[in-house]
C-alpha cells in the first residue's frame, strides 16, 4: 500500500492483474500503479489509461504464465470512512466487470480512518456487488508456477539473428496452464505448516471459471480451511 502512503491524503489507486481459477479463487499477482499523468484529488481519482495499459502488458510479459494472466480489477482510496462506491465508481466497475467476461471483476476500496483498511468486492456483469474476504499469501498458498518468471538465468535468454528471435525456450505458456500440470505440481509440492489442503485446492484448479461453483462457494470453503488450520495450530 505504498501508493496510498505516498499520495496521502488524496485519492489514488491501481490495477490488479493475475489469474481466475475455476474454483472461484482470484489470485492477484501484480498491482499496476496509476501512472504519472493520473489525476489525484481529495475526492476524485482518474487513471493514466495509456500508462496503465502499457505497463500491465510489460509486467505480464515477465511471467511464464503471461498468456493466462489477465486484468482482474482495480482498487482505489476513498476519503475518510467512505467504504461504498460512488456513482462514478459504479460506472468504472461495471466496465471492468463486463470486460472480464462472465466472471466479472474485483474492486477494492482503501480507507485510512485512521488505520488503513481494505474492503474487497466482487462485481458481476450487471454491476451487483458482493463483499468478499481477501488474504495475503505468505509464500505457501500460491503455487510457484503462478509466479515463475520467464527468464531467471542467462541460459534461458533467447538467441537472436538479424531476422529476430530464433530460439526461446520460454516462449510458451509455461505457467498457469490448464493441461493437468497444476495437479501434478500439487502432488509433488513441498507443503509445510499444514497448508497442504489450501495449496492443493488452488493448484488443482484450471485458470478459468466454473459455472457450477460460485465465488461465494469458494470463499466459504477458503474460510473453512483457514479455520481448520488455525484450530490445529498450523498457522
């Protein structure tokens, strides 16, 4: 939330990119800043659209799973304790939701009243809101495949000739694919501190949505898992 701290006390925001799993879980991998030409006021905020569109593509390209990575939604700060969306926000949120296809989008509000807090919502394609829980991964819930970088050593860099790239071992969609590798990775994962069930649930999910399993179902299951882990003293 360094963007919020840097712009305090005026409004600011960002764009969230990552993956949507078919069990209803949204995995945020990156937060794109609003841009140098963004408009920041005490009760108004507007993204630098050209900058955001450019940077989100640049950032996504750094990951092996870039072909499956997508814009999930957005966040912005509101003044005081106002943790509901304005009419302008509603218009922006529904544009994001409809752009995300049948799964809608996520949209978060940040308040500093005076403690910083985040309220996360799912927005469906009709503009209806549902407040949802959110969690910060400590390195054990999100599979390594989802955050694997495209190039991590000089041996992985592409080879060029005067006509362009002639060899690139990382040119495919290696991360976040839905060909069964997620299940295999889950079976082989080194799961510690009692997080096996959470990791297995995420990694076995294809990066799409499932019509017969709602976002609310996923959140309820997720909370149940967390409660079990806390009760067992594993986290």
